[in-house]
């Protein structure tokens, strides 16, 4: 072979090797790039809704993030519509950016959806004012990592040096060690210690910092199943064209995206959707339900305050009356609590707390045998008796619960009147014991104001378990587990740990007092062991009261929670008391900075159960794993339920709203069923009365096919016969979108499968209407209504002259009440004006309405008793029973005094009137009255019993003049409440119906933030931290040029001037003109004014604006024009309506 051929052969072989090698290199490179490529799919939602200050740079921020998306290949959507916060919309995104959001931008349901999305693995990015958002949502505070706490002023934008703390993070690795920038530098509060700081602000490089050396300005952390990244930069437009800031922002988005996979809602950490829960009404129209417990077979036993014991039979889906138990039910006493014995199969009984009839002022704890759905009355064993006083209301407690090891707990209120003071009641003057809680709560030798713990024995006695507060009887009663309680109305025991929980309803003072001490708080307490919880010396987080001397009206020193001492002459126990224990959480009438989620307003804290998933069999009904080990608490007045997370030691971690969209009507007791869902009692809207919305409910959960949500309405539910009712089920929905079947049962034997039927009731009667819906899987839901045919509801009006919204000092309220009734007639023609009840009350903010409502209730009962009075006067009873003087028989007053508070006597007296009898008042025989119906006889008896010596609160005449002078000149939040009521005589066998009208007149000042509409204006919350001149936290309105606010239904009758209260600062606000219109922004102008802001004006100014004479209610439009259109007008805080002279 020639050399040339050898070379050619070599070349060919080498070429083949080269090609093979090259192919391998290409394949390896392709494999490398395939396996190292960025497989993440990032989908970003930019949310920039503002409910307070609005940053001009929002538009620049959106543009910058959209550009980042194009540069790095991720999708970006922008919105200011909070309706997108639902699972269907949010599951598309794995990153949400809060771009300069401010204020409360999400409602309760949307907050839950945001929470669920993060738990499903979502990543959050917060920019600048994201820390000035959702202050009342604690979970968000943890998510964002800190809250805004002011910034430098004059100017607010300035140069500063930012120091890089973490150079290894993807968002900061490109930055120099010290990075000088111009921006608005936030100070922060509530900085979470768990955050990983990326950038720190050097406060030595500028003026106005308040965080010192620890002043983070960017950070990140893994949080609650997702990731969160935040930077405080981003106020100015210029920042969003700064390459280094943009790279910082991209690094934050990249971190938040994590693995770049879709969020996973199947993670057990995720809170369930609300629509997997349903509130099923099992019974309604209850009469003050108090407490319930479970029986085998998932039957429910519950009690009502006036003595009824009722049983819900699950197999029959019906409630039956077990017995009417005789109780003393005046004040707040009655049948208060019930607990089924945990060893029910053996014991076959339950324990209840009640106030016995008669003259003995006691509360009893008794055990009864309950067999065959019947109470064996003779089986009563009185376990424990608590001595009380019945001279004055209030605070009875009465909750009964069994804990682990069959230990029995009983709560007892302080049995002390709240009338004298809204602070700690400690009136030591002779004869004032009912006003001194030191006799009870702080008395180690008294069982009131306590939670007792005993071990019931089989013979009806009890023994004392180890671990109670006093081991030596000389120190205190051995039954006491917790002392220092005010009104521990509902208690709960953790069935695993044995920890005791209770809500303690606090006093009514709305403000701290220099002479008396702390304002009022409600407490949610936890006792891991026996202890003293401070009342009446401390409230809230052991905030003290003064040792006030009511005899001299002099204030002494504040009590010491470390060493409380009881020196009251009403104390029969130890003087030196155990150290006061703090609550789990606490809150006043006003917003709580410590626990903002609780809101504000009336308060009535309650403790519910702790959920443990392993205590219940696994099923689609059992509550989701998410709630495992969470404590459920609730507030009767505010209507919320909280799921409280505790750590392994049982210490508080956080709370969150449970089913925030579901309405509860004064929850009064909550228990878990054997299946792991909830049964509960709702007390209903009106106090001390039977309520249509007082209900036994079953709160169900479905982890599989979701149950339909039934909704039933009627255009009328009361009227004379024939009564035509239009029923409506349009609001019924199925969460899974299934087709539904409908069934109405009208309660008179007639049914309909239509969704919106019309039905006529021809005969008088009370008809329970049931509306049922079912889906293809057989899941059912139902709603019930009550229709009363045969008696029309009275028509009642309060006619009066003058302003119908506001009051002024010493204003005359000239009024007349008019009533018409289809059956009774009209005023003077069938209706006696004396049958009309009219009352007037003044409520300062924070005053406990219990006393007022009891007064109203007494008057309404008096009105209803006039029906009985009419029957009495038209019978032969008055010939033997005169009103006040003894005749052949006792006087009505004697009868009333003898049987005062004895509900059981009503039944006995009815029988005696109808059948006759003798022996109680002497030897004379009372003749029988078989012609009287039981119903009419009961009306007469109740009228007679209403005439006891105690009497009722005096009402006002049905027409007249009332002077509004009950308020103090300094009170600017009070309300006069006028209530008129009339109870008809009943008709066609239908019970009497009561019509009530209420007029409320408020102090003539409203917050500027109470608008119904605003344009070119934003709100801003002002605190003492931000603006020391403010007396209390308030929200002001910041209108821009041509901004306006609309206030609906403002009665301008007798108003001569509107005084505008405004915050002014020359560097920020320009002032200008204010024009006031009615009905429409281009409508009639009724007044104008000019707000001038000088160079030295800093603080609050008042601008009085005279207005034209206007009568009646109108929409009020306040429109501004700024002197400098580039600045805001000012901070409008209040509108005060001054009476025309």
C-alpha cells in the first residue's frame, strides 16, 4: 500500500473518530443544557389596591414588573380588584406582589383565600407600602414581617445608606456592600424575629430613623407553607427605573417563586374552603337556650334559662320537650348549665346548675337520672350549693363541664351589680355588699366569682381532687380551682391536657380613669393549673384598679397584681391573695393593637372546645386536619369564631377567623359531636326573650362532595287569613355546580317541588315551613321558616318633630305613638293607649346594655300583661280578688308577692283557677272556672304575677315631650334610644304579637371616614405614634383636588352650620375651598367655606360652614378644590352638625 493510500486511510479513520467525538460532545452539551435549564414556570399577580394613601409610583411599579416578565420569561397580570382572591383565580399564580397597597384591601373571605394560597405553596413579594396594609390581620403581619411605623418628614424623601447584610442571596448578590439611594425610608414596628435580613438601613446616614442599629429594609423567610420577600424601597417613580433596584426586585420574585411549580391546595396545611361547611338549623324559636351536651346516638340535650330541658333526637330529626323545670329566673338566674356524665352508659344521667324557686338565694349543682328520654325528678341529688344574693343583678355564670378523669367544673359569676361603676366594683360602705365583688370573686371563703373543680362520687357527694387552689381549708374553700372571675359564662376543658378555658365578660368603662384605673376588657383565659385571675382588682393583662373609697370619694393606690390584698369588710376569707394570672388574650370595646383581629364594639368572650382529630373516627364528616389541636373561641356580641393556634406548651401563637362569611346569632355554647363536627346553640338577637333566630344548629363539614347551601325566604310570614305567601329559594346554591331538586313542606299538609312557589294558608295556625334541596349524590340541606296565619302584626309608628338623626343639649323630643291593628282596632277605638309601652334611655359608649334591655323587657311584658288585665276585668275574678286589698280571696298583690319568681307556680295556678281549690289562703273554696281556656287563664295569671312589689321600670306616656339632658357635656359618642311597643290581644287562637319601633338619636358628629362614596380621596389611619396631638386613634380623609365624599341620609333639620375638623400641615396640604351640596354633586349648594393653611399651621383646625335651611334627610356631598392642585387639600377628620339658632 502506498504512502498516499495509508495517509488517506488514516485521514478517513481520524475523521470518523472526530465525527463520533463531536457527536458525543454535542449530545453531552445538549444533555447538560436540558438538565440544567430553568424549568420553572413563574406566574405573577401584581396587586396594587389602596384603601388609604395612594402612591403615585404604582403605575411605574407595574410597568417595571411587566418589563421584568418580558426579560425573564414569566407571565404578569395586574389588578386592583380584590375579587380575584378566590381559589379558582389564585391557583393560576405562584407569586403575588403587593405593590404599595395600603389599608384594609381584603375582606374576611378574601383574607382566608390569601392564607390558603400561601399555605398551598405560594410566594409573596411586598414592596414598600405593603407594610402599611392590613393592620388588623395578624397573619398578614407575620407574612409581611413588620408594619409601617412612620417615616421622616420635611422632606419625606432623602438620601441614605443601605448596608448589605446577606451577600449570598439572589436578590442582593449584585449590590455593593454600602448602597446609597434616595427614597422614603420607613420605620417599622412589630418586626418579626424570624425574618432573614438582607439589607439594613444605616440610621447614621440620615435623620428620622427610629429603629436604631436594627433597621431592616429588605428581608425574606419561609412562612406557613410558602415564601415571603419584602423590601421597604419603592416609594418614588425613579426607583422603578434604577437597574440595581430592578435586579433586587427580580431576585425577590425569583426567590418567592421557589421551585416554580403550581400551588398545591391538597396540602394538609391548607385551610379548607368555607363552602365545605354548612350550618344546619335543627330547631329555632328557642327561649333563651343556655348550654348543651351530647348523648349516645348523637342526640343532643340542652337547657333554656327559664327552665325547659329539651332533647334533639337525631334519628327523628326532631326536638322534644323533656320537662319544664321549676326555676327562679329573675335577674340573670335560672337553668344555666348542663353536662352529660362522661360515663353515661353506667351513670345514665346528667348534672345541671340552676336557681331554685323560693326565697332561698342559692345556686344548685344537682345530678339527675335521665332514662328513656325522661328526667326522673325524684332522682335529684344536690351535689353542691352556692350561696348568692338576689337583691341586685348580675353575673350568674353557671356553665358545667366534665374534664379528663371525670372531674366536674362549675363556673359561678361574681353576683355583683355593675350599675354603680364601669370599673372594679368595690363599694365597702355598709349595706352595699351587692356592689362589692371583694365579697365574692376576691373572697377565698366564698364560691362566687370562681370556677370550682370537684370529683363527683356515686352517692351524690363529691371529693376534692389534687391540684385545686387551696389545700388548707383555713386558706380558702377546697372546691376552688380558679378565683378572681367576674362572669365566666361559658367554660371548656381540653380533654387531653386538662387545661381549662373560659371567657370572662369584663366591665363597661370605655376609657382609663386616673381615679378608678383601667378601662374594661373581656378576657379569654387559660388555666394550666389552679390560680387567681385578678377580678375585681385587675382586668385585661392585669391592668390594675385603684383602691377607691366610696364613702369619701377618694382614690387610693393602684392594686399590685403580684401581691393583691383584700381588706374589704365583706371579705370572710384570707386577706393576702395569690398572684394574679394573665389571660390568654384580651380586648376592650375599641380596636385592640395586641389582638387586632377581634375588631371593636360590644363584647362577650366565650371559650369553646379544642379539636383533636384522633379523638374522632376518620370520615368525610370529621373536621379537617388543618384544625387539629386548635382552640375554638367566640364572641357572643361580635359574631365571630376564632381558631386559636397554641404551641406544644399550650401557649398562644396566633388566632384566625373561622368561617368569617358565616353569620352566627349570638353563639352561647359549642361542642364537638362524636363524629368530629360541631353542634351549637344560638341565643338569638334579643336578650331575655324568645327569639326566632334562637336555634340549635349543626355545623357540618364535607371533605368529599360538597353539600348544597339552602336559602329560604318569604315575602311575609305573619298576617290574617287567608294569608298568601310567596316563597323564594333563588339564593340556594350548590358549590359543585350540581343540578338540585327542591321540596317545600308548607306545614299544613301541602308540598311543592317548585323553587319559588306561592301558597295560601286558609286556616289560622302556626306553620313550620321546611325547604329541602338535594343534589344527585343524595346530599341534602334544609332551611325552616315559621308562618303565623290568623293574626296580623300591629302597625306602630313613633311620630315626632325635629331632627331624626341627631340630638343637641336640652333638646325637646315631642312625640306621639300611633298604633293600628287589623283585629284590635285603632287608638281609642279598641286599643287602649295604656297598652302602649314607650321608654327612653341614654347609652354612653361602653355602657352595658343588659340593664336597659331588662327594663325594656319588663315594659314589654307589662304591655303583654294588659291582655291578661282585660280578661281579668271582664271575668268574675275581680269580685273576689281586688288589686291591693284582701277581699274574699287574697289581693292580686298578695298573690304576686307570694309567687314572685316562681315560674312553676304558673301551671299550678292555671289548674286551680280552672278546677277550683282551697287551703292555701284559708278555708274558703275557690270556685272552678271550666269555661276559661288554658291560654286565657295563663294570660290572667301572668298579669296578676306582674303586680308584685318589685314592679317594673316606669314607662313614659304614649305621647308627650322628653328633654334630652341625660348626657354629660364631655360625651361625644352617646345615643338616646326611644323604644315603643304594643302587644295585641291575639286572634283566632293565635298568640299575641308584639310590634316594636326604635328611634336612635346620636351625638351630632360623624367621622369623615363614614362616607358611602369617595372620589379622588383616600383614607389614612392616624395614631398617637404618628401624630401626638390626636386624643385617640382615628381615620382621616385626604381629598385631592376636586375630590369629594358622599354621606348618605343625613337629616339636616334644624342644622345651621357644619363644622369641619381637619388636620393641617403646610408642607403636605394646600387647603382650599369646600362646597357642600345635597342629593347630587351637581345639585343644590347649601354652603361653602375656605380652609386656609399658614406656614405655622400644624395640627387641627375647625372650619365652620353656615348652611342654608334644609329639612329632612338628604345625601350630603362635600367637595373640595385645592389651592395648590399638586397637593392634597388636608386631613378631614370630622363633620359636626351645629343646631340652627
